[in-house]
C-alpha cells in the first residue's frame, strides 16, 4: 500500500525518470542499430571475419555492467565525461552489438540462395540485391535483435543511475541507500513495465516494417 | 545466336578437381530452342550458368550474336539474357506485378510502361491480370509461380533466354499445358533459348536441337528426329530409350507421310468399286466421298465382290479421320483405338486430301533418311500402296 501511495504521490517524478530512461536506451540502441546492421551485413562477405566479430561481441556482453562503467570512468575522464550520460550510452551501445549484429548476419546469410541467384541472374548489382531483396527479407529477424537489445538494456540502464546517468535507476539506488523499500519497489516495477511496453511497441513496429508478402 | 567455344569448367574441391564441363563446342542458331539433356551431374546446369556468368568459366569463350562476352560487364550482360532458375526464385517480398516488372524497373523504364508490360506478360502466360497482379508469390500454386518466373525473364524482351528445368516442379498434366503455351509463345517471340531438361519427352517436344551431355562432355548435338533415328553410341541410345521409334511419331506430321487416295462416289456401282480396289491394290476397302469430296464412308472389298448394286447402298460409316497437321502419335493412337490400319485425311473444310496408312508410317520410321532419301520417300510410299 505504501508503494502504491508513493507511486501516485510522485507520478510526475516517475514519468520524468521514465522518459529519461527510455530516451537513453532509445538513443543508445538507435546508434547501435546504425552501426550493428551494417557490420552484420558486411561480415556476411567473409566467414573468418564474421567469427571474430561475433566472438568479440559476445565477450563484451559478458562484462558486468558495473565493471564496464568502472573501466570507462578513467578513459572518458580524459574528456571530462567520466560519469553521466556518455558512458551510459556507450555501455548500452556496446551491449546491443551482439543481438543486432548476430541477427543481421544470420538473417542475411539465411536468405534463400535461390533468391540470391535469381537476383544476380536478372542483373541486380550487390547494392540493389541488398536493398530490394536481402534486407526486406531480413527485417523480421533484424527487428527481433533490436527488441532483444532494447529489453535487455532497459535493465542495464537502471544500473547507470550509479554513474549519474539518471533514469528509473535513480529510484532504485535511492531506495537502497535510504533503506526505503517504497522507492526501491516502485523503481523496479516501473522498469519492468517499461520493458514490457517497449517490447510490445517494437513488436508492432516490426510487423509494420515486415513486407506484406512474407508476414505470417 | 549463342556460340560456345571450347567451354570448360573445373571445380576445385577438397577431393581434387571436378571437371563439370569439358571443352564444350556448340552453336544455337537465332530463334531456336536448344535443350541440354543428360543424366544428373553431367554438367547441364554448369554449362548454362557459365553463359550468364553465374558460374565463372575455367577456359573457353561464349559469343552472343557474334559478340565475345568475356569482356562484357556482368550486370549489362545479364540484363540482356532472360534467366529462369530451376527453383523459380520469385521474390516473396514483392507482388507479382513487382516481380515481373523488376528488370524493366532496373533498366529505368517509367512506371506506367513497366506496369503495362507486367499486365501484358500475365496475359501472355495465360493468367488473369485482375486476379494476380497484386498477389504475392506465396498466394500462387507452384505451376502459376513457374509461369510468373517465365514472365519475369521475358519482361525486358531479351533476345536470349536461359531456362533451367523451368517446368520441373509441375505435375505431368499441367506441364504439358504449360509446354504447349510456351511453344505457342515461342512461335511469336522467336527467342534464342537454351533450356535444361532431364526429360527426353520434353526435349523432343520443345527442341529444335538436343545436346546430350555425359560426364561434362557433349556427346551428341542433333535435331530431335536425327537424335532418335541415329543415336551416336550406346549411351545415347539407352538414354533416349527403347521406345525411340514411338517418340519420333510426335515429330512427324501426317502431311509428311500422306499418300494420294482413289475414291468412289455413292452413284458408282459396286463393280466399279471392286475394279478400283484391284487396280490400286487396296487390300480391304475403298473410300467413298460425296460431290464436295468429303469422305462419307467406305465400301469393303468383300461386299463389292459378293454383292451387286450401288456403292451408296452398301457402304460402312467412317470411324474417324486425321488432319494433315496432326502428329503421327495421335494417328497411331486413333488407329489402335478404332482397330484400323488407315485413316482418310481431311482439311479444315472436311475435304479429302489423302490418306495415312500404317504401312506408310512404318516405312517412314524405318527409312534412314539422309537428305537425298527425304526426296524419294513419297514416291516409295506411293509404290507401296499402288
Ligand atoms: N560448386 C561446385 N563445386 C564443386 N563441384 C560442383 C559444383 N557445382 C557442380 N559441381 C559438380 O559438377 C558436376 C556437374 O554439375 P551440374 O550441376 O552441372 O549437373 P547437372 O547436369 O545440372 O545435374 P542435375 O540434372 O542433377 O541438375 C557434378 O558432378 C557436380 O557435383
Ligand atoms: Mg542441374
């Protein structure tokens, strides 16, 4: 009941933190998509490079977020950004690489070879093949990677409150330091709900972006 | 015209080199269909795909309309060659209209023009544009998809077409239908076509020339009729089948074996009929026609021998007749069905133009006809029946 009172009493604060949280994740995953999709496409050209890139991306994802922030503080301090917005975005960007690169790589690689041959045979150049055939067919799987990245990183971003990045993690960290379970639980609930809503929102987007001829 | 000069492909595999095409030399004249035929793994697909450079050749040259393709830009080359792949390969993210119009679009046609073209091609492959233009490939049956694959390859009106078992995925009945439609189309379009098949019947039906492959080598390159009449070696002979004489029936039209025929009229007497039967050496009967030279029946020899009166009073009705354009397979089938050894031949007006006999057919198939034999054949046949 206390938690409920806290939630209703501080709705403005919670909304503000939610928006902050979401925009951090959106910016970071947005950037990660802009880098990860081209990387995923590029590595389909060379299996050895692909193995190395995917291996690196999976190592990054195993680094605990607290440790990653710790590593970045001295590095980014040299430009005066050791804590706050920038390291949080960089961390999420790095964590997002694996799901996005791997899904893009798999999806492009799994395009039916017959379609690729047909596209070559009718005289499409490699860029036309990507734009008109391979990427449209890969969209559902690429979008599934983006969704994974978003949901996973909504959780990661909660910890970024410790380095002063803001977001819903503020409630959780305050709840712990002030031994205030109301704030702690309110923060946790808000993060979970945000993750679920983001996932459904992206699922809707995925369906919108999937070409009509291949949607289920 | 496609000319292939010493074309060779050696695949380097972990188990050593595999020669998929071994110094192939052949030429497909403009407007003709050449069918590449042979057992699995003999190099048909490899040879075909070297022409549009989906597979790079190891050595040798390919000329299209006299021009060496070696130095040509790959994309440019492919846009001038219609390509129908074995697995159909329609783009599932595009509508049928978009699939058909893709090459014109790549060539920079205006939207109104390529849309009109898509419609025109759907008509050509006998699918209703109203129903199909806006559908997606998965909403079509296998046979319909295969037609769209052919339409897509035809879209920019390329002079040359490569087709890898384009009708392979279709059941036998629909395959015949599509083959017939395709042949009708080809009669208008006159493309130079290379066509892979492993079905000898399909090859015999569609080809102007058949190329038989074995282990990467071209063993025989001939017209269907020459191939069936003179298989070069045991391999070709067994490949074309024990029934090769029957297969040839479909290649020969009635008019090629048609013989002149003597008739009677209803008002002639039976003794006249008997006289003509003996004169002509007909064994069983003589045909009776009306005043417009339309066959109406026959008078049998035994009746003419034993009865007196007019032909018009003692004749039997006709079971069936043939047209000069029918192929001999149909005629042979009619003969078996109606238990007869000859059929009158009539033109579109029903006017008698000749007859076709079992002996005539047998002679034609038995004759080993080199060019000079062709000229003597009708006379030979005439002697047989006279
Ligand atoms: N990419 C490749 N690498 C190595 N060997 C290959 C490759 N492609 C084809 N071959 C080999 O080359 C030979 C000819 O193959 P090809 O595909 O041309 O046969 P085909 O006549 O089309 O047979 P099918 O009727 O089964 O389609 C086969 O022995 C095949 O195993
Ligand atoms: Mg093949």
